[in-house]
C-alpha cells in the first residue's frame, strides 16, 4: 500500500500504510472501513 498525500476528505481510502501512522508495517483500517464492517454485523 502506498500513501498518497493531498487527497480530499472522503477520498474512499479504506486502508492506510502502517509506516505513516504507527511503528508497525501492518496496514491501518480507516474509520470508514470500521463503520462498514460494523454495519455488516
């Protein structure tokens, strides 16, 4: 996953690269994805 800067809010990204937001290399789920998964349950 490659992070693209400068995208507007609501760009539809569901995962973000872990290196940008934490020390882990695991992808980070967006709030949008968490809400989708919650709605499916």
